[in-house]
């Protein structure tokens, strides 16, 4: 079986076969769970019931697609650029009323 292991501090795509685990890829810097927590905090969304759900529900109301940077190295990904861009957009574009937190 192939497993997506997501937690606040670690994210890996792995498989278990012949009594061994094989890691296909992982996050280089910030785990997915940590990124979602911090993303929600930056745009002012609550963590209850969970930040991923709240981000998804908010995004369904968005009207503008915003491109975010993502770095892929082999099968590993970096999420720090996405978080940095969201933080910058929240400080400038949202405050100026050019985009909404739903976008």
C-alpha cells in the first residue's frame, strides 16, 4: 500500500512492501500540517475543527485564482515559498482590499 503520512512536523509519501518501507518523497522544509496551521493563522481562519477544512471551505467562496510558488526537487517539495507568499499577500493585498482571504 501507498501511504501519505501527514502530521504537524513531518510529511512523507511512502510504501510498504516485502516487510520494508520505501520513501518516495517528502517535504524539504515545512510539513503540510504545519503549513496549513500557519496559513490559517495568517489569513485569520480558526483551527476548529481543523485548519485544512476551514481553508477549503473559505476557498470555495473565492473569486480570484492566485498563483503560489512551489519548489519540486525530484519527488520532494518545499512549502516555505507558499507560506512566505501568503504572508506577504495578507499584509499587502488583503489589507488594501485587492483580494479577499477567500481568494
